């Protein structure tokens, strides 16, 4: 008897692939706590990483639909609705790490 794999597992794997890259979770948490958009330089200093790493992660998060780039006088980033619903889960992981 063959057991069929739930297709949701593949979606979870895809999400984890994006989130486990260096600074991805940190960027999402910083944007969530900002309650709005942040310009690149503020985001870069908040996650204490190189501009190259932050730029790559933002592009990947944007491609996955978790971050939205806004262009006006400067370029800023904010969470999408999709990632707003993910933010409490990310926060709970940070909270768990603090207590364990």
C-alpha cells in the first residue's frame, strides 16, 4: 500500500527554504515591529548585516510575496498581507528561543 504525500508539505518546504536563509526571519520581524515601511538603510542597520545580504533577502522575500517594495522619494519595504499573518508565528519562534 502506497502512502500519498500531502502536497502541503511541499509548500512548507518551499517556505522554509526562503525563511531559513541568513537574515530572512530577522528582516520579517523587524518589518513587522516597524508597523509600516522602512527604508533600506534603516532595515540594513536594524538587522546588522551587509547591504548585499539584505538586498538579496529582500528580493527573495519579495519574489515569494512576503515583502513589498515601495518607490517614492526613496525605496522602502513593508510586509504584505500574506506575511502579516506569518508574523505571529515568527515572533513565537523568537519567544521560544528566549525561554529555552
